[in-house]
C-alpha cells in the first residue's frame, strides 16, 4: 500500500480500537500496584472508543476531516493520564496531516513524530519508561527509516514503527525502576502498541475484529447525568444551515435550552452542533434547534423507563443556580458518603469517579458548563485525573478555571476547608494550595495478586497499608494493616487524623481504630463515613 486516504484511515481506526478493546483486561493487569483498580487498559479503550464513535458519525471520507474528528473525539473522551496522552498523540497527528487528502509513508512518519512532540508538551513533568518514551522512540526511528527510504510503502513503515515500539516497550523496566521491580512493562505503552498493531493489521489486509462485547463508550456516555426529576434524555446533532455557519452563537442556544431542562451540554465543531439535555418537553427543544439547521442524528429516551438500567452508570450530581455566583467548586469522589461530605464542604458538583473509574475530559466540561460562577475551582482528588481536568479547563477558554493538583480525597477535603467565599481568588489559591501540601494520605485496600514491592512480600487477598505511593505493610488482617499504616504516618508534629471508612467496614472496626489512635497518639480525630468502594480506610494526617 502506497497511500492512506480517509476511507483507509477509518478502517485503521476501527481495527486499532477493536485490538485495544480485546486486550484491555490484560493491560489493566499490568498495573504496578497489586490493588483492585488497575484501569489503564479500560481508560485507553474508553478514550479510543469515543474517538471511533465520533468518526463513525462523520459523514465524510476526507482524510483531514477524519483525523480532526478522531482527535476531537479522543480529547473529549480522554480518561486518565494514559487517555489524555493518547489524545495528544493523535492531536499532533492531525496537525501534521491537516488539509491533505492522501498521505504516504513519509507523511505518516512526520505525523507520528508530531504526535510525540505534542504529547510531551502536554505533560508538565514527563516520565521516561512510559507511553511517552515509546511513542517518541518508535516515531523517531520509523521517521529516520522513512527519510532514508522515501519510496517506502505504508506497510513497510508500520513494520518498522511497530517493531521499534516493541523494542522500546521491552526497555521500559530499565527506565522506570518500579516496573523492573514488579516485573512488568508499562501499561500505557502496551495500550498504544495494541492500537498500532491494529492499524498495521488493517493495512496488511487482516483487520482485527472485536472478539467479545467489551466496555465501550456509548454515543453520549460522557453525558449521562442524573436529573432531579425524570423526563426525556434528548440528544441530537444539527448541521448548521448556510445562514448560521458563520453567525451561530453557542452561548445563545445554551441559554435558550437551559430554560427547557437540565444536564445540558452544547458542543460545536465547525458546522455541527451536538446537544444533550434532560427535559420534560423534548419537542420544544427540537423545535428550537431546528431553526439552526437540519438534524443528522436524533435520540430521545424516557428516563423513567431507563432508570433501572442507568442507576449503576456514572452520574454527575448538579446543583443548579439561577444567578451567577462568585465561586463554584467541582470535585471528584466515589461513594455516596464522600459525595455528601464534599457537598457539606461547599462543593457545587460532585463527579462520580476516582481510581477505579476516571472521569473523562468531557465529564469535566459538562460539569463546568453546568455551574454558573465567575471563578471555578476543580479538585480531581487523584493523580490520574488531573490531566483530564486540565484539558477541560483549556478547552473552555472563556471561563476562569483553576485546577488544583489534589491527588487524594484528604487533600481535596483539606482544600475545601480552607476555601473562603469572602476573599479574593489569589488568597483562596494560596490558602487551599498550602492546605493540600500539608496533608499526608494513607489508604488500606486488598491485593489482587502475589508480588513483592520495596522488599515487602505480598500475597493475593492481603490487606495493604499504603502511605502516599509506598506500600508499608501487608497482612491478612485489615485492622493490623491499618494500625501499621497509622504508625508509619503519625509523628510528633501531627495534629489531626481524618479517618474515612469504606462500604465494607463495620462500626466495631471503626471504633477499634479510633481507640488505637486515642491510646497511642492522642491527636484529634475526625471520623467520616465515606462509603467508598475498594479502599477500606482512607486516612489523612495533618
């Protein structure tokens, strides 16, 4: 094959997505920590599936348009650090092929090189031995090959690209010691290779088929927001007519639709406008939108009938305000108890999610669009969610958005406690960031596999005490693990311990831990029922 056009690129994207979905569980299992929340494969699969879904909606086989649509779909659907980085790789790819109807081997090599550069630029502190290294090294050597063999076929280019990617992957443990200790390669890089292998398979005439129904993103999965009252989940895409192609005002349509319902998201991409709204009068919403152009997709679902099917899906709980406030806070948390705690601490929107299900960029943009405030603070509360929140803040340029780098629930709660709606943005940023830096986080969860970490032997089913990113103790006894964790965290300078217990913890177990802290440390204790899954205890020490 000498050239790639838009139709071929479509096939490559489908094959790559299928291969990634087929392998996502294996990629999840590469998680360094033996905890039940390895989700790199799932994050990348959901991210790429969202890109595929957007490409499938595109009524064009133009290469530039397909590349742009994929880039946009990946960006909006990006979950976790790996998903965000993946979206940036294909953002750079699109930038390199923009305006072209066909590309040859050298063009593709330039595009992937550009993708690597854009991905590195998007990460404030790039870490080698990850997906970044693999895309950079493989793209570099494949580009070098293409420059030396300017007549190379697409097949020959991908032979080199995938070969170099695998070599780079196998070397990731040498660059990242934690991978070497646990005996695994980088999971994000493995997901990238699954996509590239899927591309190559299509080009070679053997596209990858979906082996089984995996977890893929629905057309509007990023927007499934629970309304305070049931009505109709209304979604449509309008192609703007000639009159409105240049004069369409997204803010005006948003304001008009906001009077008809809630959970509203309006996204414009050139001449297409995608709308999602929960309303009791879907006909009014359709009549309003039809003024601007013609429908190319339309879906209306009765949420009362759908309720039993969506209660377990990720939801965003939104507090609507009639007037613009000075401040609004958006936080991420899993578990009804934690959501309620954050709401008590003046959080306006709590996005369901955490370590086991990272919210997407689009989840954040939807939440941002819901709040009405001059200044918006976002608390991701997980290191793997920060990049997606930052991407959302960059997309919505007309809002004053500040993303705090909260890496844990205790950090997020401490930041909320220091928030003061009566002071300036600068004062809030200073005080809240100072509070975040003063928090030490510990967690207790169970191991899902036998391994060793920092010299500690761990068996599947053990309870582990984890201080920040360090596993300090592993045992079959959950109480013993928690006490050992507390011993490693509390010092003479410690003043308060926040104990957040999960859904599997009894009152007797909570009382035993509280008594242990009182008897041995004599510091102030704040006990909260977080109801969180996976982590039996989340502990904050200040």
